[in-house]
C-alpha cells in the first residue's frame, strides 16, 4: 500500500522567512502533485511533477522532486500572509488514483 | 469554464439515517472521483469512475456506501445507514483524459452525523 507522509504537520512562520515542507512516499510513483486548501474550501492544484529532478516555481512557491529518494519538497520564499493554508502532496501510480499526504497547516504570522 | 458542482453543501443527519450527495463534473472529464476528507486529514479515495464504469472502489465501505454514475456524467454517492464516523467532507473531483491525475475538485459536501 502506498503511503505518503508530510512534515511538519503544523508550521507557523513569520512573514519574510523561508521554509520547506517535505513529502515522503513509500513506493515508486509516476507523478507527484501539490495542492493548496484554504479553510472551508476545496483543493486547488499548485504543481504537477512528472520526472526525477523536476522543479517548478510559481511566485513564492517552488516544488521539486527526487524520485530516487522518494521525496518532494515545497519551498516557500519570503512568506506572506496570503500563503496561509493547508498544503497537501499527493502521489499517483498506474490508474490515476491519487494518494494524499496528511497535509501541512501553514500559518504566516505578520 | 464551469467547475465541478456538488450539492448539498451542508447536511446534518442523525445516525442510522440516509443521505445522498450529487456531483456534476467538468464537461468532457471522463474520470470522476469521490473522496472522503475527515477533519484534519488528507482526502481518501472512496471510488473512481471512468465514464460510467468503476475503476477502483477498494476503500468504499460497501455495506453502507454506494455510488453510481449514470450515463457517464453526473454521479451520486449514498450513505445508508450513516454512522458517527462518517462525519466528513465528501469531495468530488474530475479529470480530463489527456491529463490523468490532474484533478479538479468541487467545493465539497460537509456531512455531520449526530
């Protein structure tokens, strides 16, 4: 059974600081996704990472994938309040089924 | 482009009652998913349809949950009888055949079982 773990589960950081969220998964995977979820809202797709060494950036967020280590990172640069949300990684293999991680609840403090 | 539509947004029932949730995916999306998200956890796949056929329902509690996707478009998820532990948000998602795994989620149906 594919397992996906994220850490930390909770992250409180000051505006302007940098930090990284980690996503580890237990078996070989085709693709890795990052989603954002605001309180009471649905999930919004952020990044799709398709191959080893893939790196994608959007604004202050940058995601990378190391398939050999079965590790993805989501790096936040110079955090701003608008980035406060819960971030999920999700991994798929074969039949498009996504297995989600536990989520990282990020709070940006002014 | 219209997104994934779900209804109702909120539902409160007592245990042992039944409930049904409806989902209309994005036009042209052949794959439809129902996920269960318990508070503080990541979404868990309940069932995946490809057109109107079931691809994966391995985590669907079949003694109380059922789902159908008539004509390969809309889908309904039913719970009967509900248990306290079924309290969760039920998320419907769909994906385009050329972009498998890139899911578009609806806003969810929040179920509270008392």
